[in-house]
């Protein structure tokens, strides 16, 4: 998709540049002819004698049929293309007329080189141009130039119908070719990119399947180890070793559960059925369930939960999201520290935030906390028993609900904010 968009942008810029250059060149050619006719008092100059009078001011009396270097320089000075405009046929191909309005009120009209405009029509067009106040531009399909002479004003009109039609046809053809080429490029990119990324997609799919299969396979020996440890404790009583075995089994169970949860969310092809969830009740219930853990660490928790905040979502996943963030805050909150749980409405959004004080070192890029298995340091990981999976699961739940989750440093601690669309 990105490749096709890049090609489309390049093609649009290229076609726009080509058409702009074509338009500029067409106008330059028309202006060159208008300058020549205006300099020759409203008539197309001959390529020999008259042209030299107008362009260079030094007629070639000895050899009027041969172009001189000065004539070529004059054509180049006016910005024209000698091959097209300096040919003997240029005079007969050019459709133009001129109106010379003198200061004494008389008018000299030349319509010898055009059949589509009468003398009366030529005078009306000249009056319209003078009334408009412009010295050059377009009047319909005619490009005009107004030249102020000593004894009046000369208005020359050049019929540009053919050149304008050619320019429009070229623009239309370039757009059609561009659309066809873009369609072909898009189809080819889709075909070949699918083949190119197929091995990568298969590798990712195999990794997901491996995590799921390995997680289920690990659960069985863990259950056996836990059962054996309980039997040993029943026969010989609890010892330091059996207690350590049970603790490590519990840690592994938590790790496997988190890995399986992430794997399930990655493999979820369809969005679950969403219902109208009272997020206020979910946040209150989850906060109350963690009060015992807060009291154990002497944590002071303040709550500010708005009433009847509703969102469309999976009630189970949303409850898990709230519990994960509160549990994470309790784990990393300093003993005797402070926490806050807030829920409020911001327009069409429901905003939920959890803050906890923390005396350790937080990463400069707080979004790294959502990376799987990310730990700020080893001691933090070991003291809390975390594996860096909980926040990854929380992020996956928020993404499932088309929301946004962020983390920031605040008042010497960490604050996690979730934004969801209200129902």
C-alpha cells in the first residue's frame, strides 16, 4: 500500500510538471507570435525582408531569401522555436486579427488572416479587452496583447483554439495513462508483495503457534511438579525447598498465562461482540478488590471516579485492563507511597488513569514499558515478580477497543492513561 501510494505521488508530480511545462511552452509560443505581429503594426511579418526590419532593424537588401545569424538571434531573443515559427508556412498557419484604435478616433481593423471573426466582431472584442484593463491574456480561445503606440493602441488577437484543444487533449490523455499505470502498479505490487512477505508472514504465524503450543505443553509438567511438591509436604511437612518449588511454579504459571493471553489476542481474527459496559462500576469494583494489597504496603490511594461512564466493549477484557493497570501500580509503588485512580469524561471520550509514586529510575521513553518482557532493571524485576507482560496485555486490550494508552512521568512517579470512545 505504501509503495503504491509513493508511486502515485511521484506520478502525479511528474504528470503535473509535464502538463505545466506544456502549458507554459504553448503560451510562450503564442506570446512570441503576438509580439512579432505587434512589432509589425498588426500584420504577420515575412520571413525575409519584413521580418528583418522588425526583429533586427537591419534589412538584408542584398539577399532577402537567406536567413542571417542576426535573424536567428532575434528568434531566440523572443523565446520562440525557429523550426516551427520561422518556417515559410508559419504566416499561413497563423489565424489572427488586429484592431488599431488611434487617438483621433479612427480605427484600422485587419481580419485578412481569419474567417471566424467579422470586422464588427473584432471591434467589439477590442473594446471589451480595453474595458477590462488588461494588456495581455485570453478572451475565450483568443490570446491578446495590447500595445500602446504613439498615436493609439494596437490590440492583436491570436486564435489559440487548436493549441488549447491540443493542450487539453494532452492533459486528458496523460491523466488516463497515469490512472491506468497506477492501477497496473497497484495490481503488480499486491501480487509481488504478497509473495515477498509470505515467508515472513508464515514465520510470524509459526512463532505464534509455537508460543501457544509450548504454553499448553508447559502447563502439564508444572501441574505435575506442583502436585508432587504438595505430596512431599503432606508426607514430610513443608520445608524451605518445597516452598521454593511452589513459589517458582506459581511464577511460571503467571508467565505462561500471560504469554498465552498475548498469543490469543494476536491470533484473534474477528473483533469480539461488544456490549454497553458501565466502566465506572468496573473501575470501582477492581479498585476495591485491591485494597487489601494496598494496605499491606501502606499505600495511600485516592479515587476520583465519575458516575455512569459507559463504553462499548468486551466487559471481561475491560475488567482485565483495569486490574492489570492497578496491579502494576501496586507492584511498583514504593512502600508507604501514594496512588490515584481516576475516571472522567472528556467530550466523546472516557479517560481512565492510574498513578503511582516510584523512587526508582524510569526510562526516558515511557512507551518502552509496553514492550514485551521489558524491565527497567534486574532488581526491579526480581523484587516484584513481574515479567513485563502485563502492560503488553493492557496495550493489546486497548488496541482491541480502538483506544489509546500512554505512559508518562508525573510527580516523581508513573501515570498510565487510557482513552476509550464513549457509548
